[in-house]
């Protein structure tokens, strides 16, 4: 049975997004994306997401969840249409502007994107290090987060020696270390045991509670049923809000 | 302080974002050393060309030759005395040396060859003139006009102009070669930068994705290529100096050789120091400018 409070929240969020674009963190307008001439992933997709939400993006494998995250994270340009991120049309943005916007987005990809020559600590601290911050100013926070995600004993290990789950936790820790405004996670619990999956999800919920908008792409139905979140499903190149999945 | 905190937390040392050594680093260093070596030789040769032109000019400065034609052999002594007497009142003060016919034959022999008969040649009266200041032929000829003689004074001005031209040509050619070497070195550094960026494109993408500004990434490359090109420049210049010393000490055995010693004095050391700076800056700046454009290429590749 769907929680009426949750439903009203979702409806209110959607209506807010339509009525008040300034409260949206993300808006896609008539966006089309295709990788080749025959297969179109999205066709005239229009979708808005209010700020401060925790949402799941679901759909069968290959439907376009990762592609949508790539569009939102500015790692891919749409063939047509406009994407507004933090109120700015990113399809018109210069390389530098796009890069500046990307710095406000935390991203956890399925292939983790860890740097092989850096150990766990350095990989997680990377977003802080590249700002020019002194190591002693962030070392404590990074160490805390490393312990929180259960990688304390592996702090000096290199990605080549990590399991898939450890890599995933490293990637998640790196994505959230700067407390980004928008956090995108692509199957973030795909390689961890249920206990760690719950722990990581609680981390995302906590981030959301602190004001970060979180979009999690997943096909793990168990997760969807446990959290008070908006659920969006991709179908036929469109995104639908489908909180009824929780029923 | 940093090490204390990381020690307390049991954290590993900070690692460089780019690998400590690129796979292409050794060939790059060798290429840069060769380029710096050639640049050093070009610089020393250019400086030597300039110095040589000046030395040749200095040797001719304050000297002239005076020839008196159509003087019957029985009058030569009287004419020589009159000329010497007249020139002794010339200002500036001249040193006057009359060359005997045997002296002139001796000097002409290398030019005429062994087959030439010099006995029947009509030799003029010949005087070598010297002064502490510059000598102008027109002044001396005008000074000797009252003697009503067929006089020709050569102040070597034409040779001096030619020596100066040759010296400057050598200097300019060498510096043109030096400039070409610097440009080529910078291009090599640029090519190496592109190669490194291509090899580590995924690492760079992650670094950018983690929020690095293009200044930050450019700085990474500038630091790395500054060290590389400085190493190359110092090694190449060092090798060039050793080569010049070998050239001076062992290869050139005769001081009369047309080939010249490559002087390495204080001014050369200053020039070599500037060469190291120029070489390093050229390579570093090109590398930095290519790294600066990286976000565009990364975005295109995505």
C-alpha cells in the first residue's frame, strides 16, 4: 500500500517543478539521444526534478538509466533539446562552464573510474586535493569516511587489489566527500552484500537529509520498497513517476 | 605537520596524481639532451663567429699600407726619405716601416706560387703604417699630395667591412640554427605532452571529473615538464661544454688552423645559463599550453 504522505510529497514535488522552475535542480526539455541512426534512447524527453529530493531511477537493463545519468552529469551531449542544471542551460554552456557545473555533481559510475596509481585514501581525497586544499585539512575527514564505508584496513591498497565491492565503496566515498549539490549513483549497490548495500543507502539518505539531491539508478526492487523516495521509471524513451511500484 | 597528522591516522604518504615516470620519459629525455647539446654548440659557434669578426677587425685597426708607384730605382732612396720625413709630421703619429724588395717577394710568394719569376716584377715602394688610432687613407693621400707622387694608401677598410659582415653572418646563422633547435625541442615537448595526455586520458578525465580546474591540471604538466626539460637542458649543455673543451684541448692541435677554438669564458657561461632557461621555458610553456587545451579534447573524445 502506498504511503499517502509519500504520494502527496511526490505529487507536490512534480507540481512544484512545473509551477516553479527556480526550485528545480534539473530540467530536461524535449531531449533526444541516440547512439546510432536506428536506436533512439530518448525521444522528446521532458522531465523535471525538484531540489532536495532522493529519487530512484528504475527500468530494465539497457533502457537508458546510465545514458540519462550521463546526460545529467554532462558526460554526454543530447542530440536535440535542452538540459537545465542548477538553472543553467548546459547544452549552450562552454566547455569551461560545463566543467564548472560538473564540479557540483558527485558521480558514482558502474565502472568506478578509480585511478590505478592512487591508493584508496588518495582516490577518495582526490576531489579535495584538486581544489588545492592542504592534506592535513582534510585527512581526518577522509579517514573518517573511509572507516565509515568499511575500508579502514584497505586505506593504502591500490584499486588493482580491491574487490568490486571495495572499489564501489571507494567510488561512493569519493563522490560524496565534497558534499555535492547533486549526487548521481549508477547501480551503487550492485557489487556489495545486502548489509553494506543498506549501509551505503543510509549514507545517501543522510546526504539527502543534508540538502543534496540524490538520483540513484538501480534495478534492485528491494531498495525501492524500503526508502521514502520518488521512483521514476524509464519506458519508451520517457521518464514516468511510478511510486506505485512500492505497492 | 602533514606527516604528523597522517602518521597519527596511520595514512599513507601523498602520491603524485600523474605516474612517477611516463613510459615515454626516457626517449624524451634523450631527445631533449641531444637538442640542448646541439643548441649549446650552435650558441658557442655563433658567439665565436661574432668574436672572430671583431678580432679580425681589431687586427686591422690602426694599420695601413702605403705604395708609391713609378719610382725609378735610383730615386727610391730619396723618395723614401722624403715620404718618411713628410709622414713624421702627420697627425695622428704614425709608425713607418719600409719593406725591402726581398721582404715583398717573401710576402708575395705564397700568392704567386713557385713557378712565378719575381725578379722582373715592378715592385713599388712599400711602407707599413701603424697608429694607435684609426687611419684613413684619404687623409694620408691628401697629406702626401705636395710631394706630387703616384701614391696609393690602403687602410684595409674594405676587408674590415667584409670581416664584420662574415662575422655577423656566422653569428646570425648560428642563432637561427639555435632558434630552430629551440622550436624543435618545444615541439618535441608538445608531442610528448600529447602522448602522455592520450595515454592517461582516463586518469585525466577522472581528475577533471573530480573537480580539478584546468589551471590545476596544467600545473601538473608544467611541473612535470619543467623538471624533465631542465634535466634535459642541463645534461645537454653540460655535454656541449665537454664537447667544446675536447674540441679545444684535443681536436684542435694548431693555433694557426682556420678552425677556431670555442671559447668558454664568463660571458659564455652567462649565455649558457640563459640557454638553459630559454630551453626549459620553451618546452615547459608548450607543454603547459597543450595541457591547457585538454578539457576541450577530453570533451570531444567523450
